[in-house]
C-alpha cells in the first residue's frame, strides 16, 4: 500500500485482535513518531503486532491502527483526532469492555491526551514516554546515543552546539504543518545555522529535512507535566534501563511527580533492567539499538503490565 493512498474506509486501517474467550479489557495502542503503520514496524520489528499477539494470548483484546501520517503530512492535533475516531470504533466493536490506553515512546503523549479527553478510561499505560521538558530530553538523548556510538566528548558537544541553536529556532514555531513560505524561511534559517557550524555540504539537506518534521517543534513546545496532571485514571509508567532514547530513571521520576500532583488516583512506575526503547533485551549498546536487541516487548514488561491490569480492572466475568 502506498503511503500516499489511504484506504477509502478508515476501518481498514484498524487492527483489532481478540482472545478466544471474552476479553478482560481492550488495550488501545498509540504508536510513536514517524509514519507508523498499525504494527509500528521499527527496523523490521512489527512491534505492535508482537504486543497484540502477547496481549491476546493473555486474555486481552488489543487494537492499533495506521497513523494518518503513514499516508500524508499531518500535525499533532490530526493524530489525536484520528486516535479518538479509532477508539470510537473499538468501543462500538467491544461494548462494555474496559478500555486501557497504551502509549509507546512519543505515542505516550497521544495516550495521555486521550486519557484526559475521554469520558471514562479505565487506565493508562505509558511505555518509554518522556515527561521532562523537550530540550532536556533531546540533549540527554544526544549524549546517550553518541556515547553508545563511541564519539569523543568534544565531537558530542560540537554537534550539540548546532543542535541547540536549531532547537532555539524550532521552539519559536508552532508544531502544525507549515505552509510553503514559512517552511522555506525556516529551512533557510536552519541551513544558515548548520553552515555557520561547519556542517559538511553533503549533510545539510538531510539534516534540515529531518529538523523540519513537526515532531521536533512539538517536543520542544509540549508541556508533558501539565498534560500528565490532567490524567484522571490509574496510570502505569514503564521504561527500560538500557533505553538510549530516554533516561529511564529521570523520566519515570518526572512522570510520577507530575501524575501525583494531578488527579490520577493511582500511580505506579517501574524501571525494567536491561531493556531498550522497544523493551527488547539489550545485548550490547550500539548506535542502532533496535537492530541488535532481542524480541520487542520482553516477558518482563508484559508481566508487569498484566499484574497491574489485574489490580486495577474490575473482576472479570465470563458471559
């Protein structure tokens, strides 16, 4: 299917997997950044298909969907509106079944916003989500990844110098899709920053193209702590200690603090040893953690999720 050709019926973008018996709950999976399909395929790993299979084997229904960004340019409000429409479909398909929202990586902010907007979510699970301010998250991510790649401290800081200047420019611009004149102006400004820092000519356009994606502007402007404080339901936040994308301990502490200052009645966080950003068992710490780790959504994270669900869900009665 072409990324530019969405199916005529939006239901064709939805995967809703069910267990053999009546489901204990349905978990709605919100994917991370990029043009994600319903399986959130990353480096060849169909991560959400794996997660749906594991959840249905444990008695839960699981839903995920092709993001609209899989087909065309869109912004953060489009993703939230689309996720709400998909949730409506799921609830109509499984009336009366408790709904638990699950967000992975950048999908955590979508799930968080949905939890605050929906009438009565049963629970919220945040997997490898960030809660600190965007600049802190991105600068820490840069240092973790370059350290894993074996960069020198000098090379790391030199690259971070132009990145932080670019962040200053991006943070001034709304995360909505840019019209052509605004995109051209921002492109020229970003290119000038890179040139002033001596970035190689062959690298300029790929770097600028990446920085023009709306996710950078959203991360730099989004107030994750304020959004978490509005979550009205029990919440579980998990992260892996070997994650190169986020600092697990710091993000989990910030998540817990924001939730406890808000209205969530039940907050649980957990750092799971040796798991990476896809919750695969990390065998090494290379540049491409996705390609050398084990199977995504290791048994350790699934056990933690299922135990929490058993605690917060109402008693299950077979029909």
